[in-house]
C-alpha cells in the first residue's frame, strides 16, 4: 500500500463523516462537501492502485 492509497482512504473516511454530520444537522452544504471529499478520496486511491499495479508489472 502506498501513500496515495492511504491518503485516499483517509479522505473518503473524512468525507463520510462530513456527509453524516451534515445530514444529522440538516446542513446540506456540509453533506455535499462530504460527498465531494469521498469522490476526491476515491480518485486518489485509484491513482495509488494504478501506481501499485505498474510497480507489480515492472519489477
């Protein structure tokens, strides 16, 4: 697991938390921010996954 994967997963978790807090508080902006964070985290994680795949295929 590389840094991009770890940071991506962390960003997704923060996004889920923000989304949940936004829903509980009725704060639509915070809920949307959480969704966006989750998307950014997934993108970063996938970039890390791609790096790992390249490493694995090119020793």
